[in-house]
C-alpha cells in the first residue's frame, strides 16, 4: 500500500523506520498467530479430525464463512440431511478469521463482467441480493445469539486528493447504473467528512448505509457452533488432497457424498490442478491498543462506520467495539508460486506501510502501540469477479473469488449453493454471478512479475496523484487497470 504523500522510498529507509518503530515500542507485540480476531478468543478445544472413511449426504470443503453458511442453510431447510464439513486447519483459520470486518453490500466483482455473461437484469438482481444479505447476516446472528460486535452504521470512502474525489463521483454514478439508489450514495464535502471522522486531508467522501462492522472471529466461531447444534459435523486437521465426483480424498480417509461443495476461496490455488484458477492475494492488517478518550475525541468516529479510501493501493479500517482501530491494506500483494505464510506473519515493509497509513489518516495516532499484525489471503479470479457454480454431472459446487468483499458475499454464496444442492430453481440460482468460467491466470514467473510490477505502478500513481491538482486518475493507474483487468 502506497502513501498518499511522503513516500517511504528505499529499502534502507524501510529498515530505519522499522528500527525506529521497534525502539519506540510501536511495533506489533504479536505478528501472525492467524489474527487478532482469533487470538482474542483464547484457546478453544480443537475438533476431532476424520478418523476413518465416512459417508454423508453433503460434504463441504472449508470451515470458513462460505462452507459454514452452506451447511447452515442446508440444515435449516432439511434437518434430516447428514452434512460434513472438512477443514485442513481449524474453523476460521482462513480469510473468515482474518478479514477487516466489513459486512457490506459492495458487489463481489465487476458488474459489467456479470452483465456480459448473464445479462443486465440478473446483474441488477445480484446487487439487490447483496443489499438484503447485509440484513440477513445480522438477523441470523441475532436469532442465534451470536455476539459478533455487529453495528450497522454504514460505510465511508474518503478521498484525500482531487483525483480520488473524482473517482468517488464516478463510483457513485456507476453504482447507480447497477441498482443503487441515489439517496443511498451520499457525497460528502471535506468538512462533512471530518465532522464524522476527522481525516485532516479529506477532500470529500462517499457514504452508504448498506454496511455494518463485525468482529470476524466471533462471527465464524459462533456460526460453527450453530451449525453443530443443527446436526452438522465439522472435522478439523483434515487435509483434502483431491476432489473427484462423490468423493473427498483426504489425508485421513475418504468422505463419500452425492453432493460436494468446495468453499476454500484463495486456498483453492493449493488443490491439485487449480494452481492457476485463482490468485491468492495477500492482505495485511494491524490493530492498535485501545485509544484514549482524548484521542478518540480528536479523531471523532463516534459511530461504527467502516472506513475505506479511494487510493489505488486500497486501505480499509474499522473502529472496534473496545475502542481500537483495525486497519488493513494490500502490503505485498502476491508471493511467487501462490505461496503464503500460513500463520499470517507480516513482513516488516508491510507493517511499516500500514503504520504510516494509520498515522497519515489520523496524525494523533503517531506513537500509538500496535497490538497485533497479521496477513491473510483473498481469492482473485482472472476477471476479478467471484462466482457460484454447480456441475450437475459431477455434483460438485464451487463458490469463491470474492475479491475482498467476502464477508457478505459468502452468505449469499452459501444460500445459493444450498439451493443448488437441494435441486431448487430459485432467484438465487439465476443471479448474475452464477456459473462463470474466467480464463486462468498466467503461469509463473509471469504471474508474479505482473502482480509485482502492477502494484508498484499503483503505488507510484498514488504518489503522483497526491501532489497533482488536475483531478485526473494517473495514467500509470489507468494502464495498470487495463493490463490487470481490475
């Protein structure tokens, strides 16, 4: 993630900043350990792994949001079904336990791509379904007593230069074309933005009420417990090695089921034969220690709006229920060969970028201790647009590729997969993201070279726009968008 101003610069400067932060006790006390959200829950008993071959009506790969929502809706509709969820690590280990906690109606892909393959009406229906999904997640949590610190106060995108402000205006226009109401996309002036959240450099902002803050770890753990209470079985510490029709081949035995669902998001790249199907993009986060009342008074942010920016190197944040700021960004977006640190350790350079961004947005946070830093991966298809599909011949359903908007999209995907598995023809099974097959990512080393070069271009574009008064998006960013397909 690049700076809006005062770019960090060379590797030597990064090392100097790292030493400074560490010396000042700002440096994260914990780096990795999956995430703050999971760590704060304390040690919980691990579920048993699969111990022998077994059978079920439905077998699901992945105990994150997508898999658990699929199991939940299947069991609510058909309590008689036997539903098994197989997880390589433990519930919430992946993106579901590491994300920024945005439950938003932002679409999980490019609406023009959906319209090109499924038509405009199906695409408009997808956006309407996303609006309803925000409230659906909140309703389910309320109904089952899942305390996930949910607060629906909306989403603010802040612009900190004129080019970003123009992009927000264009974003509003485009969103209205794809089904958003004008009253649900309010443009704010810089002073109006600062009255809500005091970002000193704010030129303006875009606000929508269709979003809520959540605690990701509490939501995924609570949902797993509800699935088990409904009769679902979750096996942890069980690696799926291969998927063939009606069989999950694991390191601990086989699971036979007439219907299978693959819901592992960016980890799909680790399955045999799928290394180019989806790109596992890194997204890094940090969370502060609780801020003082005086500092909160300076920052404002009295409500629980989630916060994003309009930079090419995107930043996302929330004010937590216990008075911290959790902030994330792309950092180092992609590692060669689809590799990633399973425990979520974040490289020094990414931590520095996030601290610098935190301090730029909120100057009063300089010197604030960071409690925890971590990194997770999100799934990115080649056309930057997620999908849900079901192959009627093999009985294998797949959902994922949410490009960073998975907290809500996973719920919609789970409901849709459940309908597919039950053989139902519903509005959900005809939405604009159904049954899409984007082309594969380029082979290595082209994939790594392309991702690395493009994100350097986005960083340079952010730096140029910070000092420009033209109001135009940098040519570098426009070129990078064209090449990457963003």
